[in-house]
């Protein structure tokens, strides 16, 4: 039986990756964090001097975009997938506030999106993928058998992100994290290219008051139904 694809979209720090990893683990599917790919492009731009005074050198980025090699490798030691950029493990580097601050310089660029969307489509071509992002149910896998659109209040999301960053030892204050989330929400919904939208056939889950386990059980019920329906079809 062909395995289905599961698309999970929503604002930043909505618990998308927590749910995606739980579902992938339970179903034996591959989890793909599409945001990591945009973060890797942002990291490359920052490291190559293509971001100056908060502005992107667009012609410079377009000049190197074709040669950027972005992908994922499973790390046996930490038992999870890690993000690679031009032969280098950049998993740790792409998660910090500096990359979060600059990622919306590169994510609205249509050429960046075209390249990453085509890589993402290829990763899901055989099915059996759980991918999270902003445009997965609308653009990357418009035919995904299961689509979730996740929401939570801005304050709940900022609190989660703050705890995640400080838990990793990053020196940030809550107000900065909240402001970054607000800014990215606006950037993600207002951009012209593939903005964050709920796909008409997506199931919306507001997890402001749900534990990770409650959310997982809720989502799993939907997935089980979709897989069952597909098996019967
Ligand atoms: O999910 P995340 O916060 O790690 O994503 C980082 C940024 O990348 C986010 O601000 C928006 C962008 N992004 C996107 O435009 N499309 C996606 N499919 C995933 C992420």
C-alpha cells in the first residue's frame, strides 16, 4: 500500500514539529522540517556577507542559489535528522535567534521558494513523509491525504520558544522572542510568494490548551481515518 503524505502548516512555534515528529515516529514515516531549509539559505547568506545592515544582497544570493546543496542526514548518535548545507552539518547553527531574525529576508524570494519547493516535492514523491512548514498543504503537497493547520495564541507560542531557546543556553529575553514571533507572523502571511494560508481541506487544531499527547492523539485519529479510507478506496 502506498504510504500517504501528511502536511502540517502553521505559524512559527505552534508545535508543528513536535506533532510531525510524533506522527512520523509512530507511523515509521520520514519527518522533514521545511523551515530548516529556509534557515540554511539564510545562514549561507549571512555567512557569505550577503546580509548587510539587515538588508539582503538579492543579486548576490541569486548568483549562488543554484550551487547551494541543502539536505538532511540521519545522525545515529543523536538519533534524529540533521540539516546539511554544502557538506556541513548546520543543525545547531540554524536554530538560533540570529538566523530567526534574518530568515524572512530570504523566505519571500520566489527563486528561493522555487528551489526549495522542488526539493521538498522530490522528498515526498514516494509518500510516507510528514512535512511541516507554511505552504506544505497549499503548494508543496496540495494532494496530501492529510493536512493539518495548527494555531496557538501568540503569547503561548512566544513562551514555548523562549523556554526552548533558554533551555539550549541562549541568552534571550521574552520580549525579544515575542517581538520576533509577531514580526515573522506578519512576514509569513503578508508575503506575495506562497504566504501562510490554511488549505481548504486542512483540519485546524488550536493547541493553546492541549498537551503534546492530547494533540498527538487527536491528530492520529484523523490520520488513521485517512489511511483507512485510502486502503478501502
Ligand atoms: O518553521 P520555522 O520557524 O523554522 O521556519 C523558518 C522560517 O522559514 C519562517 O519564518 C518562514 C519560513 N518558511 C517558509 O516560508 N515556508 C516553509 N515551508 C517553511 C518555513
